[in-house]
């Protein structure tokens, strides 16, 4: 759900007073505006300054650098897939010479070397490549030139996200980096993805981009995935400012890697949730066939709005609670074809995913949103193309087993089948999901548009009563609307939670094997970070 969806509430009371035809026409216009706006509101634009584009072959044994011939040396920080994409790179930019618009803050490190941004097309040939952005692979590198007597100077290339390189900021000679420039180039190429949000909402059976988990940087077996799950009429692009803001914390850069679940938001919640569970398992198995990596055993989920309903199914045991909120007879005793029985079984019955360590729920309608059941929801349900498989399964269920559906879903079936908006309206199934115990530590971040917090507050789309869950490790009320995930107080809270997760897991830092021995000996214990990271100029760390 986006900022524009929240603005619908301003029109609801006016719409109710209008004739039905006028009401529908205005509602259609509002809904389409919201859908279109959600696809273009987060775009990042990049414009290189003169001289920012380099004509330098970084994967050759020697190249030209600053007017002289140098020998290229790939450090151990550039291993595996990054080397492949570096070899096939199409563009190389001087990171500090890029001008960007769309990201709120700039995070970079002053230090030795020259930060670079490398862009390469994604050939999408291997199964792994299908989990990277179709728009291309973007690497943040740093080139460090070392003079050598009677030899060509050495140009050492470092991956700025490698843990050893990140830890260098604590020493006397940190390696320079520009994390924001790297993300800016990545998201500047993601315009088609951003624009696809409306289409995948209205036509969930034919999304422009495949449902699945996507990585924005080549897979790192030693980092914990943060699995971001977006909400209604949205895409992974909606997380770009939060992803950038997390770059302000070197502990997060060192220990975590971002993963994103992309799905068509017009389809029913339980359908998307089943895809999420299966895609998480298949992605981990693809990148880690032996199941020995940190990324296969430790995942933190950060989910916004409807995405939180999907996330709930990762950390709970369904039993038959959801089915009882949907139908009044056991699934096993109903007359159904094998395919339909299997579909309902996969959607309604699930087990917790043992790899999930922690969940952060942001503005999640655990008990539904009245907006989805009002005029806007009614119009939206007429616009959304129903998920064919689910609609046909529901039709067979109600046709062969009259009276088995509860009253709410009997009406849904009569109206052509479920959509995401039917799933988000208050209903018995959502109440059953909200009641399922969550078996890992979880946190709630809830928006308040000015009613003072507590049971009467709301973010404009979801009420506090719907967002609140008993048993949370923490509950943070943020003075913001439904897009509370972009609020700076939310960013600080998520940083706190991620660092707390590391303390609880007592993660062991990998050895310092990336920089030269001389540089490694200069590592020091981390100093206290600046108390207010937002007060640090252009996102640099206070001690640099």
C-alpha cells in the first residue's frame, strides 16, 4: 500500500454522498492514479559529471589509469560471481562524480583509493542469474593504486561490500567507498520494475517480472539475508531508501545482505504466501546445495503491509486453524479433484521455516483494513483480474460441496473468486492467521497520523488495533502514515533490531584476509559510533 492509497481516505466520505455512477467513475480514476503513481514515485535518476565514465578495461592484465599504464590486481575480496560480471562489464563510473536524485542521503567513506561503480548486463543464462535483477548487475568497487620501483604501478581492486573491506573503516587507513552511488546506478536501471507494480496488481496472472526472490548483489555465503517483502501495488524498488540508509551502519554492511521477494500483489494473500515459502527454500538450495552456508540457516524478514501477512506464514504452524476460518468441514472429507485438493493443502497448511531468526512487521494489517472492504475495495475488486487457478478451485469447492464455505468466502466465490483486496478486508481467515503463535522473536513498527498512539490510532490505512500483535519483542509507534518504512525513526529502529539480532546470535567475524598485511596490522577495535548517524555530513562516519 502506498502513500497515494492513504490519500483515498480523504475522498471516501465525499464519494459516499455522490450518485452511484459518479462515485464509480471517480473511484476508478483514484484507483488508477494510485496504481500508476506507485510505479513511478520511487524512481532514481543518475547523471554522470564530465569525465565520470571511464574507458578502462579493469579485467585485463594491464590498463590505463590516470594517464599511465598499470597492472591490474583483483584482490581476494573479488571472488566468484563478481569477477564474472567485472569481466563482462559495460560501463565503469567514477562513483564520486555521479549526480543522483531520488535517494534521500549519501553514504560514502573517505579513504585510500578511488570508488567505482561497475555496470554489467544480466545474461540470465544460469539459474543463479535469474535471481539477479533483469536490468543488470551493479558492483561497488574501489581501485587502490600502489607505486612499485622499476615496475608498473599496481592497481588493486576491492569489493566495497566485502566484510574485510568494510572493517577497514575502523583502521587508520580505511578503503574509500561510495555505497549510495552503487545503489543509485542499480535503481536507475529499475524503471521497468517500478512501473510493473500497477500491472501485476491488476493482472496478477500475467506479471511482467517473474515471482521470486532477487538479490541485488552477488550471493555471499557468509552474510545473513535480510528478506524484504513489499506490500500492495508495490515492488522491491519501494525499499531503495531503506536499503541505502542501512549503509550508514558498517555492522549491517559487514554481516547482512539484502534479498527481495517480488510477487504480483493482485493475487490472494495465501497464494503469494505459498510462493514465498517455496521460493525461499528453492533459492537457498540453489545457492547452497549442501546447506552449510550462514545464508541457509539465518534469515531476518522485514515486511511492509500486506507483505507482513505473507511473512507470518514463515514463522508459524498453521495446523487446521486457517482452514477452519475458511470452511466448516475438514478438507480431507470434501469431494475435490486431486489438483484442487493439493492447491488448498499448499495454501492453508504449512510449517514454520527453521531458517528464520526474526521478523520485523511494518504497518501490517494483521486483522485487515477497512479501506479494502469499502468503496475503494469494491471498485478495486472489479478491476483486478482474478487469479484463475484459485478462482477455479474455489468454484469447484463450492460447486461440489454446497454450504461448505463460510458466509464471507461464499460471497467472494459468487463474485468471481478471491483477490488481494478480498484477502485484506477484515475476515475470519485473517483473524485465524493473526491468532497463530509466532515462534521467533518479532517486532512491530506502527504508524500514527496524529491520534496520539494507542488503540484509537491509525496510519491512515491500517488501524493500530489491526497492526498490534501481543508478544512482540518491541513495538515502535512512529509519527508517520502508511509508508512508515521510509521514516528515519523507522530506519533507526530497524538498525537497532538488526544489531540486536547479531548480539543474540553471537556471530563470529570472518578473518581479515582481504587487505595487505601492512593494512591488516593497522586494524583497531571499533570506536563508538556517532550518537546521531543522521547528523553526520553526507552520511560519512564521524571518526573519518
